[in-house]
């Protein structure tokens, strides 16, 4: 089990989420909610893409030493996000044509804007 997150790690994660939100908005999605929490976990971003509801997991890494950020979304994380999405849908009066699960990976650069990759419908 990993220990508590460091201040630096939390700051990198918060930066990544801000960049992800900006990217999604620029791509035409409407943010419904950020950092929705319940006893079972957290959904980073919930958005609307037209008539669809999109549950987004944001992964930010400072380097590619351990692989691209999106590689951190393993099957257990995908299962948990699906369960959280069902719970969120049960608790909110949102109607959707379809539900999609996306991953937004953010890789800060030494100079210039972070590299942001939006993977749609990954699981």
C-alpha cells in the first residue's frame, strides 16, 4: 500500500486536473462536476458531450519513467470507476443517450504547455 500523498504529488495532480478540464472544455464538452466523492471513491471529472455523459479519469505524471500516464488506469481502477458511475447516475437526475468512460493523460513539460491526450471510450 502506498503511503500518504506528498504535497508535490497532490500539486501535480491538481495541475493535471486543471489542464484536463481546460482541454475538455476546448474540445466542446461541458463540465458537470469535478472531484465527485462518495464513501467508495472519487470521479475526477463528469462532463456532457452532447447528449452523452462522460466519466473522466485524469492521470498526470511528471515523466515517462514509469510509462505514459494513461497506463496507470488498470482494470481494477476501471471497475471501480464503473461502480462509481452507476452510483452517481442513481443519485443525480441526469438523462443521457449514452455513457462513456474517458481517460485524460497529462504530461507537464519543462517548457511550454503540458502534453494532454484525451482517450475516448477506453473502457
